[in-house]
């Protein structure tokens, strides 16, 4: 039985992709431990379903300044604990760029037999709109360039990001493990939103779920629905820095509603309680342009027609009758027009198209690729 460390530099509280990957590996017979950073209120050690272990490392330097130089001391302390407790692992699965130097140093100095998988959840060398308060974008990109050839396998999340990595570093294209939910059979609406917010049966419910962040079209959607009559209802489900902007609009409009984020287990019932789903990434980086936001797959599994931005990544997914690609997704009149136009779609056609997509874009298909990657580590 191979010992696998899934390595994070967050507290592993909301990382559903990591949980799905590790659950798949544990079910397949790997001894998996998720190693993350400790935070107040979370267990240092716990055992989840399927014998999945979690170890959150407590840093004495945790409450020190967030100055970048001090962050390096925290990073060094994290490395010390990794070496102390986990240096004998067979495989370290690095989630994003930040853990990669830690794994490579363990391989160089403590465990030459270690296999390293680099799982880039984003286009790390061109995501500066998201950025990092601790690590300048240039440093992240340089680190990746230096260390990527020390890995034994690489995974990423969209076809266009895989192509971009292959071209930039002259490597074999990374394997593709998309962040899809498990397949769900179609069920009629649970009507959670209608019951909670007293929304009438003749009003159509549009949903934005996920992080309430800049460059997600939230401000534009709010303005569009402020101008639409109350036959068009929008619900924002999530959390983030723009939550106060949404709550302000809720107070001023009778067709705009807000619901706190819910657990991943509860989310499907909420998603299928809407009629249409918004996914309006607007960033200018290649990371945004090539992305396939998690919510687009969640809408597909709920069989919701999708209103998405005109990004290359989304256009790879959107087939005829699945919804509307808004050509000018920064334009409020275009968002209003699309919101009206999508109601004209034939339900028989979009349910058929979304069912085909649901059977294609699900975790059951993605985990086969993940397991093949792990099996291939010891075939070389």
C-alpha cells in the first residue's frame, strides 16, 4: 500500500476537489493523508470517511506578521514539520504551486524515491488578477519554471490550461482531471428558493452560486436585474467580499435575493431549485479565459440552462441548446437580453443537451484518469 500525502497550504476547510481526489485514491487502496495548515476551530488530526486522514500542522509562527519576509519563516517551519512527520511518503500530491518547493526539497534531501505529482488547479504563471498577498506573481512563475521538471506527473483542470503549460515549458501536456461533481440523475426542482423567499410560480429564478468576488460579473448582474421587472428573479448563493453589495441590492429590489453558502453535500438541492444559472467570469488573464468554473459543471448536473461569458474555456463546454454564451459579457444590456432570450429555449431540447453533458462531465469519468496517473508512476 502506497502512502500518499496530499499537500496544501490552506486549512482544508472548503477544498472539495482535494476531498474528491483523496476519496478516490483511498477507495482504490492508497493510504492517504491530507496535510494542511491548522486554523482555530479545526481539528489537528481527524479521520474522515473511507479511512481518509487529515493532519493540520500547527505553526508557532501562525500569528506572526504577514510581512513577506515573515511568511518565509512560516514556510520554513511548515517544511520542518513535513520533514519530521511525512518525509517517508511514497507520493506527494502538490495542490497548486505553493506546496511544490516543499515536496521537491524533501525529494532532493531526504527521500530520493519520492514521487511528486503537481496538480495545478489554475494557470499559475498567468493568474495575477487573483494573485497572492504573500508570493509575488513573478516569484510563483519562476518557481514553477525551475521545479516543474522535478515532478513525476502533472495534472491540470482544463484543456486550454494543459495546452498552455505544454507550450510554455516544452513538456508533455499535463493530464486532464476536471473538477466535475459526481453524476446525478435529473430530479425536478426542490423549490427551496421559492419556499424560502416566497417567489411565485410564474417568476423565473436565475442563480449565481459560488464566490462573491470581483471579475465574476456580479455588479453587472445586479444592475441588469435592477432594470428587469420582477418576473426575473436572481438569487446569489455564496460568500465573499462583494456580499455587502449584494445585500444592499436585496434591500432595494424585490427581485434580488441572497442566501448564505451551503455545504457541498447540500448544494445540489439548492442548485436545482433555480431555473437558469449564471457563470460570468470577466478577467483578462489567461487563467480566467481558459477556466472552466466549477459552477458550470454544477449547473449541468442540475440540468440548468447556462448563461456564461464569452471565454474560450466556456465555449469548449457549451454545446447547442445548453444555454447562451453572452458575447459581450461586460455589457449590461447584453446580460438583460440574454436573460430574456434564455426563457425562449425549448425545455425538451435543453434537457436532452444537458443530460448528454452531465454524462460526460462527471467525477466518475475524471477519477479514472486520476487512477491511471497514479498507476503509471510505477510503470516507468
